């Protein structure tokens, strides 16, 4: 059955949308999970060394303080990375003002003040649905790209079902 359904969205830049899309993208990548657990493991190791440095016969408060700081920095950086990435991306998006998107059987077209981008489904073959967004993802092997379609950009809440149907026909739910 050939359908030529077309869904249009219009939405202003919203930091919460970008932050959620970045989180979805990062969760879908192996390297992010590895980096996060490595940072947490490094933090735990630094705290253990800090505890050992306080044991007799020769406690070393300087080493303890250094290890605590290193542990906090490791964990803090890993936990702050999604927010920092979203913030820098949001500043770029915000500068372009309101965006429009058109999704159909061929792919998606995003337009903002100074740009227009067309992406075919082959580049974004997977998607994740959240309560706020549809996040379109590149293939696991081809990188870390993504695009997002906020549900608040739909003219009618019922259009979310139509958009989901288009996505389900053309790409895979991750």
C-alpha cells in the first residue's frame, strides 16, 4: 500500500528538547556507557585510595585531598557532559529561531532561518520515542548523528500517531 502522508511540525528552540535528544543519543551509543562507567570506576578507585591514604602508620592528608578531588572531577565531568553538549548545541539551534520540519515517506526536511536540511531515511534508520520527542538516530556503525521531532511542534496531538506510523513504515524503533 503506497501512502503519501506528510506531517508538518513548527516549533521554537527549547533547551529541554535538545537535552532530551542528546541524552537519547548518548544512551544509544556503546562508547558513552563505557565512558560513564569508566569515570564512575575511576571515581570509586580514587575514593578508595583516599581512604587508604588516611590509614596509619603514616596518614597522608594531601594525597587524600588530591584523590577526593580527582574522583569528584572524574564523576562530575562524565555526569555533566550530556548537559554541556546539549547547552552548546542549543545555543547553535537557538540562534536560528523557530524551525519547521516536514516528514513523509522519503525522509525529513528541516528548515530554519538560515538553513534547510533534507535527510533520507537511510541516514536515520532508527528512532526512539519519548514522552516529548521522536529522536531519529543514525545506524550504530555510522556515527553519532541524530535529529529530533518535538511532539509540541505538531498542529494536532493526534498527528503524533500519524508521525509514528510514518516512522514505523520507514525506519526501525530502537
